[in-house]
C-alpha cells in the first residue's frame, strides 16, 4: 500500500506539472499534447508560433503507457533543454524551431523525427531561413565525407514522408504532438554535444542523434548505404579537429565560412561544371611553380579584361582534380573567395573582420589543403574598412608573408597599378604572372575546345568556319575588347539567335497562317453581303464567285499548312533528339571521369564500352545524314548549323558594318583597291596609286608592324580631292566613312593648345577629360586619322607626332599607352599649291620642276625629322575639264540615289553635262565651285518641283541644256514627252522648247541623255 500511495502521489505531481503548462496527455497517441500557454514567454526570432506552443516540459518525467493490456511498458523522458533556444546554435535552433511548419507542410499534427531530417536536408522547401541553410551545408559536408549519396537519401526521405497518414484540411491551427522517437533523438543529440566538447547543440549533433535513435527512417536509410553511426561520428570529429569545438551560437557560420563565402572550384570541376581550358600551359605551370614555394607562394594573374585570368584558375582546379599537379598540390582544394558576400550585411563594427578571420583560420587549419582564389583582387584594398577597423588587405598580409596562406589573385593591369602597386607591403607578397591576349590562331583552338559545351547548351551545331570567322572578325572589328572573350561572346550570341529561330515558327508557315486569317476575314465579310442581298443581283453574283474562289484557296492553304506543320514538328523533333543525345553523351563522359578518379574501373568500363558507343553511333548517323529523321523531302524548314554568316550578322549588329563587307575576300579587296578608289577620286591617278601601294604593303605584312599602316602627306590646292580620298580610304579600309578621326590643325596654332591632344597634366583644368587625339583613337583604333591643314599648327605639335610615326603609340596625360598601329595617318596641306597651279602641264621637265619647288616649300615649313618619318608625300594635280565632267557624273549619280528614295528617276543629256562643267570650272578652287553650280542650277529647280507637287512617285525628270540655261521636264511612262506644252510642262518658269521634237527627228527613239 505504501508503494502504491507513493506511485499515486508521483503521478498526481506529474499531472499537476503538466497542468501548469496547460497541456494534456493523450492515451491514443502515446504522447504529451501541449496547449498554448496562458502567458507567452520571450520567443526566438525564427518561429514564434512554434515556441508559443512547444514550451511543454521543464525537467518533469511523464509516464507514457502503451495500450497493451493497460500496463505501463516504457517511460518517455523529456528535458527542459529540448526546446530551449539558448541550448542550440543558431543553425541548430533554426531547424528545431521550424518543426511545426514542416509538419504543416506534410499535413500531420504529429512531429516525427524524419521531419527533423527533412529540415536538415531541405530547409528551403520549408522556408526555414538562412540559418537553416548553414545547417544544411554543415550536414552535407559530413555526409560527403562518409560518401553518402545525398540525392538518393532525399528521394527516399520524400517517399517515406509522402506515405505517412495525412490529415484533411488546414493543420496550422491544430495542436501538435511530439512523436515517440523525437525526444530520444534530441537527447542523443545533447549527449553527442557533450562527447564532442561543444557548448551548444549543433546541426551535426542533431544528425548524430537521428542516425543513432531514429529507427523509423534515418538509421535504416544509412545502413542501406553501408554507413554506420561510428562512420558519421568519426567524420564529425575530423571536422572538429580543424574547426575546433563549438563555443558560440554562430559556430556553423564560422567553421563553414568557406562554404558560405566561397565557391569550391575543385568541386565544380569534379561535377563537370567548368569549361575546358585550352592552352595557357606556360601560365598555369608558372602559377603552380609559385604555389610550390615555401614563402610568398601567392601568384597574381595580371592581364586585360577578357584574356582568360579566371580560366587559368579554373584550369589549375581541373588539374588538381585530375591529379596532374606536383605532390605539394595533390589533394588540395581551390576555393574562390566572394568578397561581396563577406562585406554584405556586416553592419556591426568588427563583423567583417570576424567573418574574414574565420575564413583565414579555416584555410590555415587545413594544413595547406585549401588554396584561396581572389578574383578582382584589387577589391581587397579598402574592403570592409570603416572607422577604426582594418580592411581585408591588412588582415591578409601576415598570413601571406609567412606562407600559411596560399592565394591566387587576378586583376587587370590598370587596377593593379592603381591599387596594388601603391601598397608595397601587399605587392611584395604576390608574384606577378602576366597573361597576354592570345592570337587569333590560338583563339580558334580555344573555341574548338569550347564548341561541344555550346552545342549541348543551345542544341545547335557549330561549323568550323563559324569559329574561324568569330576569331577573325572579332579581332578586326571589335578592337575595344580582348580575345578570346569577344570571340566566345560572338559564338554564344550567334548560337542563341539560331536557337530562338529553331524554337519559333518558321517564316513560311507564319506567312501561311496570316494568309489564312486574312482570307477568312474576307470570306466573312463577303458572306454577310451575299446573304443580305443589298448590293444588287450582279454584285451578289460576283460575291458568290469570289466566295467560291476563297473557299478553294482556303482548302489548299489549310492542306499546305497541315503538311508544313507536320514537317516542322518532325524536323524540330529531330533537332531536339540531337540535343538530347549530346546531353546524354556529356553526362556519360562525366560519369566515366568520376569513376576513373574513384578507381571504380568496372563501372567505368561498362559506361565506356557499353553505354557510350551506341549514343555516339546514333549521333554520328544523324550528323552524316545532314538532316534529322522525319524532315521529309524537299527544302528544310529548320537550320540547326551556325555558319560564318551568322557570326557576321552578330558583328554587324555590334558594329553597324554590313555583313556582306565583313565576309568579302580580303585579298580580292586589296588587289582591287586602286580601281575602287579611282571610282570616287577623279583625276588623281598618281595619288591613288601611291596610297594603294602603301596599303598593299601593310596588308601583305611587309611593313614595320610597330608603325601605323601608312603615314602620308597630301599636297595640293583646294578642291582637288584630298579630303575625298581620305573618305574613300576610310570606306575601303574600315567599311565606313565614319571611321575618319578628323583634327583641324588650325585649332592648335598656340603653344598651350598642344596639351589638348594628349590631355591636360595633373592639377590643370580638364585633366579628367583625356586627350582629344588619344581618347578618339582609343575608342576607334581602326580608323583614318586626318590632320587637316597641317601648316597652320604650332611647331611643337609635330614633336608629338615623332613618337606616333616612329613607334605607333602615344602616352596620354594619365599614363595610358594608346596604340596607333591600326590607323592610317594622313596630313593635308596647301603648302606649294601655287607652284602646282602655275607649273602644271604635260611636259615632264615642268612636272619635275613643280615637284622640286613643292618639296622645297615643305622643307622650309617643317622640320626634317618630321618629314623623314613620312612614308609618302603625294602631290595632287590641278583638275582639268575632262576630270570635272566625270565629277559632274558622280554628283548626278548621287542625286539619282536621293531621288530614288522618292521613286523619281532623272536623266541628264550630254549637253547638260557640258553646260554644268563649263559654268562650274575654276582652276583655282577645283571641284567645290562645281558642286555649288550643280546645287544652284539643277538641285534647286528639282527641289521646287517636288515641293510644288509637280514631281511624284513614278515620275521621270529629263534635263537638257538649251542655249545658256538648263531646261528641266517631266517625262511619262519612263519615256520623254514629245507632244509639246500641251501634254508636258516646264518648271521654274521655263517654257517647253522645240527641242524634244528635234530629238525625235534626229535621234529617232533614243534621246541624247545618259
């Protein structure tokens, strides 16, 4: 009786304690059911609703009786530490606090231990917060060390939880019960915490508790993968050896700092997520050599943006994975440090330093197994610095100098000079590795190595001619960027463009669809009129006939539409099949590499000799056929090959240069250069010949590569074609007249204006604006550089030109070197023009005398060191009447083009040409008075007629000279009006002469017009 009374008293005490927490015991579920407490206590920041419901035990012991003949068979111990936020790390508590939310996700009111595992593996699914993500990373690191297949584990867990009983309706408002195994899991986690010497329950401790006590799922799932509790425990202990015991609630963030603030390049290399690195063997070998040093083992990769600095770091990671590195790097990891993530959110003083110190401690504790990679290394200077705190560079310096930290940096040349060189203490800790731009030939090799990746991603095929065009065209027409980046971008964009065309409806099918819609709309309109009968019997009869025609055409169009739709879908299916095969092949190759690294040779052989060959054979057959299965006969609707034209189209979009000019044979263009220039520049055959020879030498590679393409002086009187030849050169060399950089030397007559060419020196107004010459060439390196009227410039200007003409470069006021080697430099001058006018003639001795006098005038005006650096001094002839007549023809052709936009034609007689030549001829001023004459005598008259409405679309204009004036007439039906003033009319007050009837008598059907 005494024992029974004591037991009864104990049970009453337990019930009283439970009542104090406003809870109740459920005999049906064998668990304690908490209710919402009368007064809420302070809750954690992650899940207040859970905390409000789960403060259910404080050191009390509740006897849990199973329904087996009414006897108590076991006792369930629940501690006050189970749901005490202060006993967990922030990551561990984030997982525990989200249990009720996860239970609602699975539509259950009972919180079982597998739900805890789901939160550890998939916190994002349950929106458990960023701290829970830290728990996931820590757990996944442990699982990776024990070679657990996390993907399979997740799938099995989802299947298990999906099979559990579910409640109908919303479970969020219902009270939650704690499952039978969950208290034991939490108690085992606390026990593991004590064993590890930790002060707080961490995510790893929760995992250990699940593996040990969760007999509902976790223990069995791990045994299925041949993983025991001791294996997991040993992995956690090994991780603690490097990170140390947990003594703060934010411990996971610290010892997993590299996972949070870094990118594992070696892991990405193992997963096949890095692009192959082609070439760069010397640079990679040099970087590895520096990494193998005892101290100051930190290479910094310096090069222009886009030359492949990050790719070299990725190449080192790939060699680490493949084992193709010295013993000092075997088994190492390359981690890319994300400085932006380190700084982001570090609002409290010292928070940034704590984050970076935790990263550095983890690297130093790895015994050299972790190598840091800092892209854009110049950002470490000043990063995280605030009042009274240190920046990242000062935190890095001690470890870098002692060799405790191996680091690879990457930055551009300008940023290295601007930030790193100024900090000599930081600079001396790094060894420079210069990364130069690859040649176009090396770029083609790089593109060929990347080709399979882009083919698989876009689902298209890339022909080798497209790769050659990408390297060649990007090198020539996109000078402000660097290889191989700009060539890779060209290929990528061309593939994306073709992919969009493949996934869109073909043009021919789209046109048929639109035609069907138009005809159906017309049919509805006619049907309405036909049925109403309001238009009369004859009109209804016509409408009925038209309806019959429309119905017949609609049937034909819909049949064609159906046929083309089937053909399109079949071709699209074939293209998709090729893409799928390539993806499968890439995945199989990745699995083979993984098996070979892990020495699973049986599986590797099975993949290599059983699974891979059939896929390769099927792909080869499809590519040999030239078209995918099911495309049918006739012309293909879809094109899945990227060719050179596609690359040219992208370059045309980027640069505005027509694609037909981009692909024209370079040799053919250069050989025909003289003829093409002569079409625009009239009467200057000698000048055209000299310029052509200079450019041909340059294009053949026989000139000095360190100098500009050519440096020329054009001498002659005004209006003889000096500037026109520059425009023609620009159009021929660079496919646009806009490639001329024109500098009027009359603006540089004073000595102080010389600085405007290179930029004002530091401390002067305009220093930040740069130089007019250097900035213009930096933006347009491929251009014709025209210095107009050079004799008007101050003599000091030509001191700058000496370096430009000799070395092909200039250094601006900011210290930047500007390359002039792709420019064609032209100086124009009127020096000696009077001698050219006075001594011009057919006599050879007179020509020689004229040339000598002009050269003497040049030597008097300019210094010999300047003239000695000029390739050719070209003397332009005075224009005679035959040359001016040809110029009139050119101007008339340009007028024809402008009128063609208005669909108006114009014909000019030989007499009119002679008339314009005679009144526009001026031996002193050249062709400029001739152009003004054409504007005054012809273009003004035509313009008045257009404005008055006398000339419109489809009209023709005839121009003739009668006496001392021009006559302008309107023609009909493409011919001439010969019916006098009755049918035709003159413009600008002119009367219709008898000239047309005379033309009819004298020339029959052919009037004397060009």
